[in-house]
């Protein structure tokens, strides 16, 4: 997972730098790390695809595609003992849904 996330972050940072959107790098890097982590952990398939696009001048669309049929679920429980499982809550907080 660490290698996949590193490569994905590099891709996102390179795209944002090329587009002059450096101010979005930190949030975008965190979001893509969480999405890749989910795909690697839950998809458990040998490959994933990372998508970085720019639908408008100030918006970036990030995506991760795997072949898993399982739909990611956002966990909203507040069990403080769990170290994992709330990444999509973070993604939700840092992003704006738009298609």
C-alpha cells in the first residue's frame, strides 16, 4: 500500500503543480492517500487506477478505480479505540462532491 500511495501522491502533486494549483496539494495528497488505501485494503486486487482531472480552472477531480464489486461505506461510529476505518469521513470533510 505504501508504494501505491506514494506513486499516487506524486502523480497528484505533479498535476496540481502543472496546473498552478499548489494551494490544493496538501488536501489532495491526503485524499488520494485515503482513496488508494481503501482500494488496496478492500479491493485486494493486483492493480488500481488513479485518475486526476481538472474539470474547471479551480477544481480537481480525484478518483481511484479497482475491480472490486464492494461499495465503499463511510463509517461514522465514534469508537475511539479503532485506529482505522474512518478514512472516508476525512475524504468527505476535505472534498466537495461534484460530477
